């Protein structure tokens, strides 16, 4: 009987966990140079990948990337200031400071330079870091679905604030969150995500959307790096992707269709495959 049980346990151990394997995750904090306590999720081992979310979004929106990429690498998903489980300070919601926050997180990770995967507003925060400090601390970039200052300028976003009476913040954020997906997501998950966005105070949220730099600031940053760059966008930024691919010798681009702004959630498997392929060919070549 003991032998049979041992054989069964060995067979079960070789099977993937129900709902997909999940590596152990750790919730950690660090204090920035301006004394703000920031939270991040860490999982896996090996060379580091840093995930930076978008406007008002929590680190756990990257959960499907954490689950997959942490099987191979050490994955760190940041809650930027005022978001997720990080502190909500009165100030610091401008690109230079937010970029510095990413740089200070990277400085804690050890000697291995990370690949930074940034989405939406996180793209601008990451480019601000490169503009201010250079690319010496990173191994490569994956920039997801935001303008990089290239031509042509993007058309106005349909979710941009409108003039006149505004809906209640909770109503507005439920609408904004729903608009990020082309594929149906579980309603309980959408409710949780909408609630998380409300942790960012409205004045801070408005400051984050101000983008107090000319478009050339972001373009200068992306062309300043010689590290490999992967630019994954929807057709809205297809023109910028074409120009980047034509003029940046270290850049590759992917234009995806039929996906929402949170395209790494809508098609996590496809997104993760693109990232794995890019890293394996261009950065940490086997």
C-alpha cells in the first residue's frame, strides 16, 4: 500500500496545478529617496524583469505575466506611488519623480540589469527614467500601447476627460476599466480592478494625466537607448511603430489587432510568447 501511495503522489506531483501553475509570490516594500513607501510583488528566480503598470492600475493587473514569466525569471511588479498597495503621498506625481521611483527599485535588485516591461502611463514613467539617468541600469525595454513621441501624434483617446459635468469617480472608473478590454473579463475581477483604481486620489490622478513635457521629451528618451526595444501597440500607434522600426536600429515592433488597451490581459498567452521570444533572441540569448 505504501508503495502504491508513493507512486500516486509522484504522478500527481508531475502534473500542473489546477488552473495553471503559480510560483510563490512575495509582497515587499522599499522606501524612496523622498520617503515614500512603495510596494511590489516578487516571484521566481534568475535574471530580473520589472513590470510597470499604467494610470491608477495595481501591480496585480500583471498577474498572468507574473505566473508565466516567473517560471523562468525573477519577476518584480511595481505598485507606483499612489497606486495599489503603495503609499499615497501628497506629491511626486510627475514623470521625473515617477521615473526616479523605478530607478530606485532597480537599484535594489542586485547586479543583474532588468528588462523593464511598461504599459500605458508606465511607458512614459520608464522613458522619463531613461531621459534623466540613461539606460545603464537596464538590459532592455518592452513598451506597451502608449505614444513614444514619434510621428504621427495619436488621435485623442475616446476615454479622455470631457468638458461639462463629470460622473462620480466610481462610475467613471468602472467605465474606464471596462473600456480597456476587448474580451470579456470576469465581473468580480473587473469590480476589484475598478475599486483598486479609486485608491489614487482625484488630484493625483489628474496630475498623472497632465504629461507636462513636450512630445520630443519621450522621443529623445527612446532614441537615446541602444538597448533592445520591443514596442507592442494596437493600430492607434501603428504609424509610430513603423517610424520607430525604420529609424531605431535596436527596436522591433508588433502591431496587434482585436485587443483592448490592456492587451496583455486580453491575450496573455500571445503577449507572453512575444516577450519570451524577444528576450530569448535579443537580450538573454541562450
